């Protein structure tokens, strides 16, 4: 034990003697461990963000898109005008048991303006149920009503970004915003959501009654998609099946022909999203692995240099009775100390990066404490693994040859 | 008396490239406990090679070397390391101190690898004592590059003594020192020898060899002469004589 302590002291002194070299050597480890920690933090943040996003789709939701995903992988414009109609939407609500709410949907991007301010944003036509289904409450003002939908009134609910861009420092409620030169009165503003996992500003949108969007903005008669809410999770599959049957009937699609629409339930969408984030995590893990290996090789390299530089010292130690094992331990401890310094700095910088990303994206990045322990253990293992060869080389030196080394 | 060192037909051949250098060619000798031996000879006669074998730093190519009755040529690396640590104090031709390490820590070094685990305080105490023996107690914190050659040599002696070995080996301990410092070092050796330590040293200075009790002379890897020292010099008296002489020419006060 004393021997190990003394060896630790020797290793510490050797490293302190060459502070710059120590730091440069550990750089690889810093990046590697930093990448791991940042990856875990961001991965966790992304996961919770995806979960939040899935949850924000609403509970027990089935989405119907116009166009077919399956037709050669091409789909004709998700959310744009397409094959779905208001009749389809009303039919789903009326005829399929277990459906509690629907929101016909039509989306586009357009230039909007208020006073002298211009902004390009996403325009969504929805029904008033949309805010309930999505569990996205209005923070100030109010929603539009079923009456607004019936009369295709020129009213709108906006996201926070629109308020910031068009009405800086003003209350947007009651103000007029021109969408493709059609004036809409702002009724309310949505609770801000921040960035999505894909890095999109989720508050950069304006929501109007779907009828208004169809007649006054897009001048089309079809819907892009329909959001359907089922009463219970167990109803998702039957509802999905019944929607398919109903729409095929409505669209007069003969058996054997492909659907001209696509139905996806929430579970499927969630699975797609997690698969995506898994790919991302794997990629980051690969980067982290590579940097750890590079860091380890850096340590090995510098330890080999150190062994050569200190051949005489090794010879002296052996001549006065150090066994091979003592020398091995000394250099191994030195390598592990190096990799641990890198590991600790890496943990720190990984935390820093994930905090920075948290601040930039408003994701709740979180590094679980066990990962700090893992990072520590991994650093130590890298040190042992890559330090072993140089240390063994040192321990196998012949005392006389080492003493004669110039 | 029991022989500490028994050399039986010891050979050492260096294989370098195409030529084999036969550095030691059949040395047989016995050195008893309590002896003080000087090995002399021309440069390249194999003195250092022989010393390294005696010091268990190197192995003989042929022949047997018995240290305290055990055949060292049969032992493995670890066992040899332990012998170097416990039984032998070795003083090298070029001091071989660890640079950027204080004198005290240099002296503590053998205890770091010793089997009897001493506490840090005990190590410090013993190292300080050893430095005291060679008259360097007040330089404990100095690094080798802050010490003169003679002082560095004394640190090396203190390091060789700190594990209280029975055998002290020194390869040209006075090689780089002026005559006064050389005599001082011989004084240290003589008093250690009086306390019972067996000492073998290499030198090629005839007058230094006269402080020992027995002289071996080597030539071409063989011992060609083995004689007891007839008129042994005493370091203390010589030192006093030297000081008087120096005072006469005002070298010292
Ligand atoms: N590592 C080595 N490889 C090859 N030859 C060596 C080696 N070490 C010593 N020799 C040779 O062995 C012979 C004896 O060398 P050694 O160092 O023992 O001489 P020495 O008596 O100590 O000389 P000096 O008084 O100059 O120190 C020399 O001829 C030398 O060239
Ligand atoms: Mg020599």
C-alpha cells in the first residue's frame, strides 16, 4: 500500500514536470470522454424532447395524410392540399365509434406581414379541437370557435415567435396580421414550446380555422391531413382499420387498388422517432469511441517516449532493487493518472457542452450520475489498456543496459 | 571465516555484432566478510564488468558466483532485484542519482523497494541518518545539480548504505574527485569497514588503493596479482597532513 502511494507520488511528480505535455496528451481523452458525456446528456435531452413531442401530438391520436407513402416511397405532400376532403373528416367523426375529436388540417408556408414587419412562417388550418388534441393551451387571448370555422372567419392564433417578430414589445392580441395580403385578427397566443429535436422553432407558426385556410389563403377544396383522436389506446388499431375502410369507400377505391391516403397511429410515429434518435446516439457513440481510442493511442505514444527518456532512471531504480513489477506499476499508474486527468476534464467539458446545448435549444439535457462513474471507469481502463505496453516494455529492461543508456 | 563472495571460473563474453568481446576470462577469487578490497587494472581490463557481476546487475556467461553461499547465476530477475536491494550497496562510477529529486529522496529510494515496510517517518529518519554518516545532513533538500561532485558521490554512498547492506561495492568512487575529497571518501569507507562492512571497490589510483586491505590487479579479463596491502594508509592522518600542507600554501584557512 505504501509502495503504491509512493509510486503514485513519483508518477504525479513526473507528470507535473511536463504540464503542457500532460495536458496535450490528455486532449484526446478530454474530447473522447467529453463526447461521451455530451452525447449522453444530449441523447437524454433528445429522448425527453421526443417523448414530449409525441405526447404533444395528443393522446391516442391517429393521423390521416393525403397521398400514399407506399407508392414508390413518394408521398404527395404531407399536409398540403391533396385527396382528403372535409366530408372525409366529418364522416370519420360521425361514423366511426370511439373517435372523440377530429381536426382537419391544411399546412403551407407563406409570407405574413403586420405594419412594416415581414415574416415567412408556417400557416396551419385547423379546427378548434386542435388545441385540445395537441394539449397545447392558449396562453393569452382565446381560441377561434366552431362558428369561426363555419363562416371561415379571418381570425388567427399565433405562436410566440410571430409575436416577437411582428409585434416586438406589443400585445399582439386584437392586432391584424396579413397572410398573403388577407388580413386576419389575432385572437390568442400559444404557450411557447421552444426548439424541436430536429432543431425547428415550434413556436414559429400561425393557426387559422381550416376553412379560412382553404378558402382565403390557399384557395383549395381539399385537406392535407386529418388528426383523429380515439377514446382509448386500445381503440387505436380498430379506429385505424375503420378509417381505412371508410376512406376507401368514400374515395371509391376498388379492391386491389392502392390507397390514396396514409393512416399512421401514434405508436408507429413514436417508433419512427425513437429509431431516428437511436441512429443519432449510435453515431455519437461511434465518434466517442474513436476519440477514446485516439486518446488512448496518444497516451501510449507519450508513455513510450517517457519510457525512452527515462531509461536511465529505470536503470537506477532497478539497480537499487526495484523489481520489474515496481517499474510496471509506476508507469501504469502514470498512464492511468494521465487518462484520469483527461477523463475528469472530459467529464467537465462534456457537462459544459451539454449545458450549452441545453441553453441554446431549451432541451432539458441531463447527464445521469452513473454515467459520470462509467466515464471515470472507462478513462481508467483506457489508461490501463494503452499504458500497459509501454509499462511492460519499461519493466522488462535490463538494469545494466538501462544504466548505460545515454 | 566465511566467504561472502566466491567467484569460480567466471567468464563474461559480450556479443556485439560479429566480434565477441571476452571481457572477463575465468576469474576465481574469494572475498571474506570484513575485507576491504581494491580491484585495479588498466582501462578495459574488465573491472567494471566484474563488479557488475558481483553486484548482481549482470550475469556471468560461464562459471559460478556464490554470494553468501548461494549460486546467484541460478536466480531469477526478481530474486536478483531483492539481493541488490537488501544485501548489496552499489556506488556507480557516474553517481547515478535521480535528477530533479532531492538528496534525501534519492537516499530514501532503496527503502521504497525494500521488503520491510517502513513508515514514511522511519524512512525519513534513516535517510537523514545515512546522510549524516557521509557528512551531508544539511544538504538534504538539495537536488543533485545543486551539489558538487564530491557531495553527489556522498549522496550515492548514503543511498548505498541506507538499507544496511553487508556488502558495499564501489566502481571508481573517487574517479572524478580531487585528492582531498577522495581521501575523505576513503575515510568514510574505512570507518564503515571497521564497523564490519565488506567493501570491494574499483580504482586505478595506486595511492587510493593503499587505503584498502587487499589489492587485486586485473589484466585482459584475468586477475594477475592478489596482494595484501603492506603499508596501509589511514584517511584521518592523511587528511590532517594534507590540511597542514595546504595551510602552508594558504589554500585553506
Ligand atoms: N556492453 C558492452 N558491450 C560490448 N563490450 C563491452 C560492453 N561493456 C564493456 N565492454 C568491453 O569489455 C571490456 C571490459 O570493459 P570494462 O568496462 O569492464 O573495463 P574497465 O576495466 O572497467 O575499464 P575502465 O577502467 O575504463 O572503466 C572492454 O573491452 C569493453 O570494450
Ligand atoms: Mg570501468
